[in-house]
C-alpha cells in the first residue's frame, strides 16, 4: 500500500508555521471560525479539539468535484423519497374513492392514475441518478476496489430500475379496470423484485453512508443517519415478507388471516418512517453541501483518501 504523508502535496491545510489556523476554517462541531487558534487548542464555542477540524480525512479536504457529486446525489435521493411519500399519501386518500366510482367515471379517473404512475417513475429516476452520483468513486481512492459497497449499491439500483420499468409497462395497460386487475401474480412478482433490489441497495448503503457520515457530520448526527437507514432496511424486509405472503396467497390459495389489514397498517407506519427519513437525509445532504463549499477552499483533487 502506498504511504501517505501527514500533509500530502496539494492539500490546503489552513495553518501557518506556528501551528495556528490562518483561514476562516469552521469548527467541525459547531461552525465557529477557528482563525487564530492553535491546532492543539480547543474550540471556545463547543470545546471540540481543533485537531478534529483539521483531520485530513474530512470531506472538506477532499476533491471538490467529488464532494459536490455526493451532495447532489443525497439531494436527489431525499427529494425522490419526498415525492414517493407524497404520492403514497395521495393514493391512499384517493384510491377508496376511485374504486367506488361508477363505470363511466373510470375513464376520466384513469388520467389521474397515469399521472401517478409517471410521477412515480420520475421519482424512481431521481433516486437512480441520485445513487449514481452518491456512489461516484473517490478519485483519490484505489482504481479498483472490487465488489465494494458503492458497486453493490449500483447493481441493486440497476435491478430496481429494471423492475420499476417493467411495473410501469404493466401499469399503463389500456383502461382503468385493466390497470387495477391485470395479472395480479405478475404485478406481485414485480413488487417482490423491486423490494429485493431496494433491500440489497440499502444493505450496501449502510456501511458506505456511515463511513461518509463520520467525515462530514458529528457523531450524534451520524447515529441519527444510522438509525434511519436501519429503519428503512427493517421496513424493506417487512414489505418483502408481506409481498411474498401475498404471492403465496394468490398462487397457491394460501389463506392468511388479517394479511390485508397488516399490509395496510405497515404502509401507514412506513409513511411515518419515510417522513422522518426524508428529514434526516435532507439534513445529511445539507452537511454535504456545506462540505462541498468548504472543499472549494481547502480541498484538492490530489487529496488521497484514508482507509
């Protein structure tokens, strides 16, 4: 492995020869300007050691373009989750009304269903692009790290996009009655595929996002991100189990009491969990955007990453 010196060439460490901060470097803990403080002192605002704010593994010292890609990716991911949450809320409010519409009204209500389907597709597209940006490889890392977390995430999201595209094809079949009733077994299998792919991507995202969080936010905020991802993973596993049970009920006529009620209740809980996840990931994205702005000043394309 290549040796890395304490102050690699090209890194804009904002310290002078006396070890004092010579620029408006924000404290990693509270954002207080550390200009004029010695690198062995502590932040007068929050007490965090100044050395922590000078840690060369922080994203503020990384490649600016790469950090900006992380920030844009997290913005798209949280934005797509927000769109998905709003669509889920609207569907659960309107679907009981649509199901009891008289037959002549179904043709006009189909327009709303098509709108939902395409908005869902747009949300999935934003998510896929966001993951692609968020998993962009650090240009200072090794050229080929094998099947690491970012690559597994991309593979999972590719499978997710394929299943979503197939679901879209099924969903835009002509006629509202066809949309609601065509090929239940096929639609159930597509939902299982979507859940499996999303579950694989989320499992891979856990260690990757957690490692990045340690380079951009405090330990307390990092625990929030970790909790949210574990919650999303848990609900993903629950929904996968529910869709498998629905598949068994439809194919082999297996009677499962209260399955519909459990599925509906789980969806409501998922809505609450996703709302929390959107809020936490939006704050996570703000930290990346702040780090991207700092990287314009202190970062360098030549900065190596530390394993």
